[in-house]
C-alpha cells in the first residue's frame, strides 16, 4: 500500500553565512531534512529549521533518541510540558548537561548515520 512521503527543500553549504556558527564538520552532500520524530540513533544533527531559515548548531551532535519525560528534572524538558503534540528527546546530556527535547513534527537538518564515515577507535 502506498504511503505518503514528505519532501523538504533545503540548500546546505559547508560554511553557514552566520559568523556565529562553525563550519560543518562533515560533507553536507548527504544532509537531509527530517521531522524530529524520524531522527534515528547515530544521526548527526546539524541544525534546527524554522520558516525559511536554519539555526546551525556550533556543537553538531549525535542523536540518541529516547522517550520524553517532562518531569525528568533537567530544567529543559519542563519547557515543552504544555506542548500540544508529541515530543521526543534527541539527546540526553551530550553535548550539553541537559536533555534536548523537540516536538516530533519539528524539522531537523541531519546527516543520516548510515552516510557518516566509519568512526575510529579514537573517537
């Protein structure tokens, strides 16, 4: 049975125009826009997307999705406790000391884990 597919257009460069953001650490050719609820373990999160703009992160980080707990006590999850839709935590304590909750319908710029180079033992 056919399933609906979302297509999001995005122009991604290795050097964001905003001087406050660091260049991407991986080749952006494999970058994809996905909903936060579709982010998978090991995906590299590059930016959050809004209406026509991207907020690139200085600390690009590896996704470790887990269920959302608004009462976890990290001082960040509580900010989405009244969000009307579903929420997912994309990282818990890496690279920050708090959770990274996102509405599942929020748009995220990632490089899928299967497109990243193999990691060495030093990483």
